[in-house]
C-alpha cells in the first residue's frame, strides 16, 4: 500500500491576490464632489493636515476619515451625516 502526499502548493485563486493599498487623503490637495440635488453645486475640501483618523481642512474644520464602501479609498462627509449628504472620496 502506497500513501501519496501532495506537496504542491494549493492553486491560487482571485481571493488570494493581494489587495491594492487604500487611497488616502494627502495634505495640500483639494478634493471635490458634486451635489446630488444640484449638479452645478461643487463641494470642495482642501486638506491642510491630517492625522491617522481625521483631516483638518484649510478652513480649520476637523473631519473624521472613514473607509469607503469597498475599502478602496478614504471618505469624508464635510457637511455632516444625513440622507443625501455629500461624500468626498480620496
């Protein structure tokens, strides 16, 4: 009786692939988005400096940074959190 052991590595699949790094807000850059209700209204945020969990805008407002829906980029809500609030993505 022979016992065979499989010494080969398991087959790689798409779930084992390394994920790209999350895009982060950078100091000195301006990020913007458009309003849901009025396409001509553009909301912009200029990042003056940042910590690990917050950004401080050029106006001195402190905004909490959160990961995006798919974990691809950081997001902030400059006008607070409500049903149709603008969300700015890094």
